[in-house]
């Protein structure tokens, strides 16, 4: 899959809410945040619209803005404002032919995982699991987060992913593997199974992160991936941030132990503590990009093709 065109100062960023909305008084802050980075903006008109209590419009309305931003020749990149809920509802309304014909930078995470899977798997596009405007950028990115974001979306040649200083990429199972990096939020990956948009893990490196969920659900979703054949077909696993995870069980256990239990008889490399997900710092990963995972060395490398 090819990397999208680089984003330059003065280019136009399309700003969308493909899941949940933001308060009206935050729209100007969102606009100013992107413009202060040196870009022009085009804003979807549903950023503050609330439908059914938690979505920024019905599914067809939110999909319309995704399609429109990809189709618009003046828009050079698309930044999601936030995640939330409801992306499953827009998936049937995405125009994959329009998107495929107009590849461009697309950034988001969390509930945006559904769209990432479609862009990577249906449209053959690289997309970016990275900071969102309201969720991360407004409060200011650290120097390391900013470097990760801009160096990743504008990469000119092959590169190694860098965790922030003080955060070690840890080995859970040793080995080396090569495959496209796919994945995102665990609950969305699990829920995708059985749909036309389900995660394609075969011969790929699977990235997983989660937030604000009990370990009982994390175990259920990971074993659902295992039972659906998604773990034994992948070539390796990258565990990102598991933020604010609740564990009331005694003795306590964590996502690493659950993952190892699900992979007990599988000989694939697995690393954890990759700082991408719902926590801070929030580093950027290029989904859909050919990835080399060396768990023994704690190294994650990406091949850039333009």
C-alpha cells in the first residue's frame, strides 16, 4: 500500500466528527488549533450536532462528510476531532470508490478503528493511528508526540517507530515477523467479526489497544479474536496502551497475561508497552504499512512506498 501525499504548511485539512460530537463552543478552538499548525481548514457542519444522545448525526450524515472530504480536491488531509461511539452505523454509507480514487492522510483512533480497517483493507490506503484535534491537539502535543506525528505522516523513507524516552518496548514472546500493520481498538476489532469490514489479520501484524474497560471484557474480546481464527493467522502482535483498565479480580492479572494465555500454543512474536492508544504520551502508527516486528530487539520498522 502506498503512503499518501505529504502534508505541507498552507495545505487544507478537512475536520470531521465521524463518531461523537463536540460542544458548540469548542468548534472555534478546534479550528484555531489546526490553523495555528500552519494549515487551512474545512469543517464538516455536524461537529456539534447530537443525534441519539451520543453521535454527531445519523450514520449516513457522518459518512457523507467522510466521503465529501476525500472527494474534495482542495482537502489535503483529514483529521478526526474525536472518537466516541457510532462509527459502525456509518460503515455501509462510505463510498469506497471515491475514497480509493482520492487517497490522502487520514488521522484518528478509538471508534475511528472501523474506518481505518476499511481504508486499509477495502481501499488499499495507509492511514494513521494518531492524535485527534479535540482529544489531544488542543491541549498541546509534547515535543515527542509532535515529532512522532509529523515524521510519521510525512515520512520520506523507511523508519523505525520510536517510543518516548523512558518507555521500553517490551518482549512478551520472541521472534521476528513481517506483515502489514492492522488493527486499533480491541472492542471494535472484536465487533467487526462477521461484518464485511472485519479485521484481516492473516499474514499481518495486529495492533491492539483499549481504554476504560474491565479485564473481564478484555479477556472476552481477546479470546473472541482467538476463537475466530484472528490470532493464529496473524504474524505478530503489538500491544499498545491499555488505559484506565479496571481489574477487581483477585489475584489480579493484566492484558499481557491474557494475551499470552490466548497465544499459549502459537509461536508468534509479541511486544507490549507501545505508547499509542488512549493514554499520554500518544505516538503515531501508520496502519496498512509493511511492518517488520523484531520482538527480541524491541524494534518496529516501517517500509515507506510512495
